[in-house]
C-alpha cells in the first residue's frame, strides 16, 4: 500500500475533517517513509497538499486509489509526502530547493495551484503533459479548468479541482436567495466580505461579473472606469443602507467572514465552498454564487492540477499512467466531492453523489471564471482595495474613487 509521509512542514489536523488546500500549516519533524511489502522495482514519489493527509476524507479516498494502482502494478511502490501549500517548506518552495540541492528527492508527481504551476513551468522545474492526455478538444472541460494549467500554449498539468468561494446566507433572513445586488439592497440585512483580502476575491468577482476586463488591447493591466464605478456605487449604497458594516475592513479572508456567519453575526457572508459544505447547517443555511448586478452569479476558481517533474521518457510513461489513473472521472468525482471543490469537467461532475452539494456545484461550474494570475493581481488588487476603502471609510464619491483606481493601475 502507498506509504504516507509528512513533509518537514506538514501538520496533522486536530479533527477528522477535510482541510482546504489553502490551509496554513505548522512545522512538524519529518517522519521517515515506511517500507512497502511490494517487490523492489519502480518507486514513485508523490507530493500532496494538506487536504490529502491520510486521516482526511480525501486522503482516505486517495490512499485506496493508490493502493489499487500498486495492485495493478506489483513492482511499483508509491511514497507520499504531505507539504504545506505555501511558505518555507511549501510545495513550490520545496520543489525549487530540491531541484537545486537534492535532485534525488524531487517528486515525480505533485499537486500545484495555478500560480505555482505557472511559476514552475517558467523556471523549468516541471515538464509538459502530452496533449492527447489533456484532450483539450473535449467539450466536457469547464472554462475555468484548462487555462491555469497552460504556460505559453503548452499544458504543464492535468487540472483536477477548482477551489471557489460562495455567498452563504441564513434562510430565515432572505425570502429570495441573494443572487443580485438588488436583492441584497432590498432590506438592511448584514452582508460581510473580506475587504482587506489581498487577493480581493469579492471585489474582483463583482467587477468581472459586471463585464469588466483586466487588460487592455495590448495585454497590459487595465481597469474599466465605468464598471469600477458601478461596483463602488453598489458598495456605497450597501454601506449607507446598513447592509455593509465597517467591520468588513478588518477581515482578510473568506474563512474569517464564514466564521462570523456561523456565529450568527451576519445574515450573509463570503465563504469557501469547501468549508460551507463541510460545516454549514443545511436546515438553516444555503449558498449561491457570488452576487452580480443581473443575478446570474459568478465564481472565481483557484485551480489545482497534477504536475510532473520526470524528464526520462520511460519513467514519464509510468508517471503519466498514474496521473491518468487519478484523473479517471468516477474517482475524480468522489475525490472533488470529498474536497468540496469544483470538478473540472462534466464527466467528473456526473460522478458526484446526489445530494445538495451537487446542486450547488452544478450551479457554479458554468459561471465560474479563472482567478486572475499573480501578475494581474499585483497590478490591480491594490488599486481596487484602496478604492473600496476610500468609498466605505472616507466617504469618497464612487466616480472619483474609480478614476483614482484606474489611474493607479495605468501609472504603474
């Protein structure tokens, strides 16, 4: 059976529940791998995010799937290490360090988030995937899935899940689901979002959901002043009608605002879908896509992919076999359902269990966009965050704050 090994900075969660891939980890000493009983042969080293720790639901599913792969390939042993998502000892940092200082410890296959995948492809520490495995012509892929796995037109990963946020709300507070700005403004029911989120996910969703673009005709970062003004006007109206409390300025992540909603300190809140599905009370709570002016809704996906470092053609064949084994739709359906993340294709969604979670996922997959890459976020997020602060805290007119945001981006 595949042996699970914690990386130098991984940590076991205190409770047997699934953990978002973006969870922050605390350092722990590395535990040496145990010897497998399989005959000596090929060893595949797999690095995984914390959601796949062996006591987690997704980790248990993955462990069984890897054991089945070993049974199909008796001379193969799979060794696994759990790594934090970011920071020192995290997946990307550890991969770069190992590639320079300890090539023998570089993983054959690993999970990488969109931004890290782009960086890894640019620096050459991961290898391209064959296009016939990705099958980009397959209409079953959702729009948010494939772009983050490609770099300069080449596939460097096999997308398997999309981390996304939703608007969770208390059913007794909303006669109609808060899908539109109009519904949210109809009565002074408190909505909270992390206004200090460095990824500006809520603000970006409002902007993109209103048709805003993030680049000009030359591909340079840019904002549409009209759309920014529309977003800021909505927020100003929400503030003046007591929908938005000033306290939103202290929140830095959707996990924090979700915690406030669970404590009954808000009527609705931005929340990670995974946490809502795992912890939400279906009797009193529900969730929809992030609100838009029209009520269509929008999601922003932080996509995760299987990526490969092996360059030897013979070894690559084995690694790609494992990647395909882990991406088989029936298994990928149960895995993404256990994670609470969006599936990346229609075939995978069709394998989800028939429950309330599949209804929410189905409503999101076709309206979800790819979260902007880090280059765009670095250029645009500070301007949007400053504009929201100016309107909500300083009382600036939305038109003035919108023009200031556009000027800040254009003058970088």
